[in-house]
C-alpha cells in the first residue's frame, strides 16, 4: 500500500491510500485537488475515512460523491449525515484486505476518531508531529486519554496527521525548552524540509 498527500487550503493534507488502481482518501476538506489527483493517477475511489466534523476535513465530501456516488464513507457519529457506516472505539473493518482499527481520540471534538491500518495512523487533528490539536471541547482529560492511546502504539507506527504543523509546534516547544537537543535537531531538519516545500509527515 502506498500513501500520498494531496495538499488542501494553506496547510491541510488529504491522505490517499493506494493499492493498485484502488484508492481510499482520508478527510477530504476540499474536492478539487482530490478529483484531479485521482484522474491524473487513474485511480478508482472506493472509500473515504473521516476523523471528525470540522469543515476543513469534510468540506469536499459532497462534491466528491457527485462523481463517486457509491463509495463507502466511514466516520464517527458527529459526521453521521455523510457516513454510510458509523464507526467507534474498538470497531474494525477491512480495506485492501487489511484490517483498519478505530480509536476514539476525543478532545479536539467530542467524537473524534483515528484509524490505524498496518503501521499507518491517520490521526486527523488529535495528534500532530510535535504536538496535539486544540482542545476545542475543553475536555482535557479526553485529549490526555487520546495521547495515552497513541503512546501505546508500536514505535514503528507512522503518523499521518491532518495538517502541516510540525514547524510551528517545534518552535513553540523550543520556546518552552530552548536547550533540548532533540527539539533543536528536529527543528533544524524540519526547517530544511519546509524550505524545499517537502512534507514533514509521516
């Protein structure tokens, strides 16, 4: 399975999982880039995964459905009006013959979920490189619980977050602990990637 990003807005990523000519997309906040990518790569869209209800993660779904009306859409209860299948903590289903595990990772929104398939974690806005999402719910216990779930995952798991926030997060971390050598080294490497407009994720 290959995973590629489609850029959206100023710093969102819409992830495309590809297996042969089949594709599954994660959190399509807008449609144009996705539809262009699928056409350019000659891919057939079979499913959409939604992590939460914010428009920059679901805003393109209806337009995509105009071209692909029969696809499966897996999402939490808060995106129920778009889903063909509501999924929640502990649920499992198959894509590309692989098992997808669902985790409730609330805090950013009330019913935010994340998906794990093989060693790929699609964490939406619950976990970024160098930080977590804003806790719009005010439920910091839920966000803490989500981070503990992520912490239990294997070290080889790659994080495919919904936004390119690595540089900003590390700058903030450095303002708090300016002599931390891991943060300094990682920020330097990230700055080099961003200067070349390369993704820092996964």
